[in-house]
C-alpha cells in the first residue's frame, strides 16, 4: 500500500478481523473518527491491497464434510508444477494449497464427506503426472482458528522489519 499506515488503520484491521460485519458506526466509535473518515480509510486499505475482501465462515461439518485432512504431496520435479496446479484448481475438496519446504513440495488442506470419498480423492491425486506419493494427516479437532490480526503484533512486525510505517500522531487524531 502506498502511503502510510497508522495506529487507527491497524485498529480498523484488528476490529474487522474480530467481526467482518461490524457496522461503520461501530468502527467509527472504536477508533474515534467520523463514519465518512472510517469509510475513506477502509476504501484506501482495500484499494491498497491490505484488505483483500470480506468473507463468511461456515461450519463445514454441519454441511456434511466430516473429514478434514492435510495431504503432503511429493512431486518428482518442477516440470510438473503447472500441471499439478491446474489439477489443484479443479478439485473442490482442496480448500487451500501451500508450496512448502521439507518433505514434499505441497500441503493441501482438504475437506471431504467421509473416508471413502477421501480415498477416492487420494487416488485421483496419486494418478496426476509427476506425483510420487502422498502422506495424509486427519484433523481430529481444531483447537484454534484465528482470523484476527492484532494491531500491536502488526506494528511490532513492521517496525522489526523496518518497513516504512508512520505512526503520525497528527494523522492518528483525525
């Protein structure tokens, strides 16, 4: 994002992380600004790519997706990367895909109905060109899911990295 982030911007990000549906009037009260000022700041954060969007969260298990798993995939070489990613993008069971170091080249976050559908899914992956093997870990329970980004941790991270960030006292009081 070009320009500056200040403590108010970070507080807006933190507040939206806690509740993506919070009203502008509540945000304005939290940060001590007018509704138009908050709206303008949110627009700048969106246009600058800091805020990518607003999403909903559902309980997948209540929709019949009882199996959550992480699948580590080993690919024989980078020449299969494009094909692998094309396959990944077509699979609805894959919720997220991470390129990783260590054993394997990718970790897939997968959601499926039952062990039979997971077995079919794994068979499909193992048939893709270049896939040497998979290793699957079932999720028994989710102990933490954090969507909130603390303003303090962001500020410390940016300062530690010496990224240009201004905590302009005058701007923070607008």
